[in-house]
């Protein structure tokens, strides 16, 4: 990674610093509410989940779609960068911007399950799969933003990915090898868990890699 690419990555972190801080604060506020009891847990979980999902959507929209719409990428023509180099820098910058709050909020959610006496530790595998799914969800939205130029197309992608979170939570709990261990006092890390985790990791890697291959064939910036 050359100096210019590092500066572009740092630019993304700087530009969206308040968004990252706000999403992290909102997510931790949700986790604190979740520790207050059963009702608080349900409300806090929704706040935490919304903070993570909304952060990913806003980074993709403001970081790519809005810049494309406002034609603010024209200044890149004056830099010694190819379109592919810029797409790689944009991808890395937005990914780093999401990973920092995501890692903090995921760690907080897992810690809450371990420390809260009224929550079964058997939920840990489900929580890990959900956290990685949210990372995959962001990767898909970011990949779409780097390829889709129409607002309708991006809107449809965001709706589908948001719906997929609810479907994932409903579906994963109905898998016998996962669901029957969720109320247990200790987590069960069985083969089904590792298979699902590997599938999420593979799809995340694919979504993040696709723009790097298509970027090499671009003739213009985004």
C-alpha cells in the first residue's frame, strides 16, 4: 500500500469519524439497556442491531453513492491514481471505517452474554454467527454500491440485505444443531456452527474481492 493510498484510507476514517463514534455510542447504549432486564434486553438488542446495520448502509451511501451523485470524485483526476487504485483505496477506507465500530460492538455483545446472569451462554455461537453475518451484510452493500449506479438499484439492494438479517435470525435458530443448544448453560461449538461461519467468511471475502477484480477493468472513477 503506497503513501497516497494510505492517506485516502485515513481520509475516510477522518471524514466519517463522528458517524463512527455516534454508531458506537448508540450501540453501547443499546447494550447497557439490554442489561436492565427482559424488556430492556429486547429494546437494547434492537438498538444495537439498528446501529450496526445503519452504520454500514450510511457508509456505503455517503462514501460511494453520494460522492458519485455529487460528482465530487472529479478531483481524483488530478491525482496519480488509476481508477482501480482509487476503488481499492475506497474499499479499504470504508471497510476500515466499518470494522472499528463493528469489532467494538460485537465484543460488547459477546461480553454481555457472558456477564449477564439471566442470559444463557449457549447463545454465544448464535451471537458470533449474527455478528459475522452483519459484517457480510455490509460487504454486500459496499460491493453493490461500487457496482450499481442507479438509486433504485441501491435502494432495492439495501431493502433485500436488511430483510435478510431478520430472515437469518429466524432461520438460524431453527437449525436443530444450533437452536437446541441456545438455552444451554455452556456454548456448543459444533460442526454446523463452523460450517456456517466458514460460509459467511467465504461470502464476505467474495463480496470484498469482487470490486478489486472489476476495478482493474475500469476506465473511469466509480
